[in-house]
C-alpha cells in the first residue's frame, strides 16, 4: 500500500476533486419556497411559509430557540416522511423539484445523534463508506481516498481508535461528529444537511466541525445546511447565510454578516461586545 501522504487539507481535498471529478467542481443550488408543516391532530403549524436558498460554497445555518422548527425544516428539506402532519411548499435542486429518491441519490444528511459502529475504528468506517461509494476505484485508489478523507477530517491521529460507547472508551464527542460528517462526505453529496453538528461540543471542537463544513462546501462543491443552537462568535463568523426561525416563521433570512445591520434597521442595535447570534435569539425569544 502507498505511504500515507501528508498534504495541507486544501491540497488533499482539491486533489480529491481533481482525481474524482475530472477537475469540474459542480455548481448546485438548493432552494425551498414557502415551506409549511401542520400537525394533523391539533392543526398546529410547526413551520409557516419558510423560504431560502443555499448554493455550492455556502453554509446556511438555521438558528432559533428550542422548538422553533429547525429540525422540522431539515426533515422537510430531506423529503423525509412526517406522517404526523401535512407538508406544503417546494424544495428544488438546481431548479428541479427534489424527490425523496433524488435526495437519497444526490444529497446526504447527518442526524443530531451519531449512529456509528461501536467496535469499528475511524479508518474502518471510512474505508467501508468509500468502498460503498466508489465502486469504480480500484483497491489502492479507495485506500488513498480513505487516507485523504481521514486527513481532511483531522482524524488521522485517532484513525485506529474504535468508536466506543458509554462503557468502552473510544472517540471523543467532537471526533464522532467529524466521523459522522466524513461518512456523509464520502458520498460527495451535492447538498449536506447537518442537524446540530456542534451540540455538546466545546468551543474548539465546535469551531473545528464548522471549519470542516465550510471546507466541504468550498472544495467538494457541497451546499451545506446546518441547524445550530447557540453559535459562538467564531462559529457565527464562518457562516455565509443565516435563517432565524421563531415559532416556525422566518424572522431573518440573509447574509450572516448582515444580521447586525438588520437588527439596527429594525431598532434593535446589537450592543458592543455582544454575540449577534445570542442577541438575535434573545430578541426572538422575548
Ligand atoms: N411529530 C410531532 N408531533 C407533535 N409535535 C411535534 C412533532 N414534531 C415536532 N413537534 C413539535 O414541534 C416543535 C418544533 O420541533 P423541532 O424539533 O423542529 O424544533 P427545534 O427548533 O429543532 O428544537 P430543538 O432545538 O430543541 O431541537 C416542537 O415544539 C416539537 O415538540
């Protein structure tokens, strides 16, 4: 087997693109129009007319207080069956209505809780994913692709550590989150949906996960949508777009860097030294 090459992450992911896609990074846009979800039993609306879009190279964060509808929106974007209610609205990929089959073929989602194999190591899990997703590569190429992914995920130091569980010592929470994202990225999805990728992580691990998502969006041509509970200033600074939900409605949708000006424009200027995301969440909670 070839020796594990040590390149900067940019080169590794760039090489992966060149090697696998012939150098053509795709351009993808996921758009959602007037999405609503109403519970059949009570008639309660969990989402009301929410719209937005995200394209290749961008990370869109769905923010909002607990119960504001973030996970419901992500499920709706993934065209998941939600028998408890009725969904309305349109989800498109590059202008075409997205179906559940289309989503399964071209997109990937990472759930709020990691679902990994307790007794397999990082390397073994990623190797399985690459073997499954890259049947046209030969064995050595798949091994190289696995190494590249391990490096891109920053998991090379724990590549032989098994996942573990409450009783068996294994990967840390942040490493598990990155592995879950890596398994989804092995598919090179056009769109990646991540539910709470930073929940339960310390600030440094949360920042590392968001850095990974941003790199994936830029280098792999993946449009990323993630839900976030309370992003730290450093996490918020890495976001391209923010959609803030309040009681299932859109309170803000636009560039993350313009959220502060928006708040000023509606008479709620963000005080100095205040995290704009926290301020917005307090405002919609009030
Ligand atoms: N199948 C369902 N039946 C009844 N209520 C539901 C159902 N699914 C979600 N809800 C309710 O809808 C609201 C929105 O839920 P959702 O999980 O989308 O919120 P969230 O913003 O992701 O919250 P959190 O940040 O706590 O995960 C919550 O009040 C939740 O209890």
